[in-house]
C-alpha cells in the first residue's frame, strides 16, 4: 500500500482574501449566520445580547446587530458599523449601549480578537450566578480548561466604559469570561470561532448544572494533565473555526435570506 492509497486528510482552513471588501463581506455573512443560529438555539432574551466582528479595513470599528432587532430576523444588510466613540458610521439604527461598552473595550484590550459574542442564554446566565469557573467534567468542557475566567462583580447593565475595561482585564488572553449574574462572553480570531465557543460553552454550563443536580453522587473531574492535553486537541482557534462549519452549512441552507 502506498501513500496514494491513503492520502493525508485535508482539513479546511479559514479562507484568505484578496481584498478588504471581500473579507468584510465574509465577516458580515458569518455574523448574520451566527445571529440566526443564536436565535434558533434560544439565546435571545428581549433586546439583550450582541456579537461583534472587527472591520478588516478599520480595525477600531466593529460590525454589530442593531439595537432591538430579533436575532432570528437579522440579515447581512441589517448589520451596523460602530466606531471607537460609539458612533454608528454605517447603518440607520442605533447601537446597544451595553454592546458598545463591553465589546469596544474587549476589542481594544485584545488586538488578536476579531469577534466577540455575548448573550443572556439560559444555562450560561444560570451558571454565572455561582461566580466560579467551569470544571473539566467532559471532553467538551476541556475546551475551556485554563482558558477562561470569571468577572467577579455585578453592577447592573454595563454602560460604563470602565466596566468594559474591567471585563477585558478579566478575559485576559483567554477565549471566554463568565460575567457574574449575567452570562458568558466568548472571543475568537474568526466570527466562526467566537460563535462556536459560545454555543459549546452554553452546553458545557448545561452539562455541569445537570451533573451537579444528581443526588448522592459527585461527578469525577478529568485529571489536570489530561484536561490540559485535551484542551490543546479541541480548543485551538482552528478547531473552533472548523467546528462551526456544520452549523454554517445548516443555517445557510435553512435560512438563505440571511444573505440579503
């Protein structure tokens, strides 16, 4: 048997673009798809929640959902672009003040971050009331092992930039931060990565809450060495990007109007 009989597996990678216009369109399409996915998964809660994508030409600007629009209805053309002062520079709808206060400071603190996702999802906000990190209970939870932290404070709706700065500090160089009594926030080098980390973090919170609810038994944690090893297998930026692709294929087939 030769190598031709078993060619190496070619795992897709994030695309490379020839122009900022093409890259901007790509990020906006992934952003709109992420909102539709969040809506399908029930991550929307009234007017709360936001996902942002840094503009490839103007990195101090970011694209975000307009304030008060349902996640399930967001299309590419609905997205607005906001500058570093909170002004809407593209679009005719307002920005959520909390979205600007949080995301502008996270993007400023982390130049490597292209996208950030936050919403008041059921299990994420429930887990956040414990004000503690997630445990390495499952293979999926190892995605966040030594790669997330807790913002251990709650002062109401985040509208002050200084609180956004503190959230950015709590995030550090990790992929996620638990906002106490509030919910989760995830980041990534692509929109795909940030969105998938949020989806799987929500399920990880659900799994841990379920495990903790079993009477008369304690869940067994994965040992630190193996948890660290597993995190490197399933928690890389490329793994996050790749894990989003089935969700992308599904939502774009189900709801092609998101490209409008």
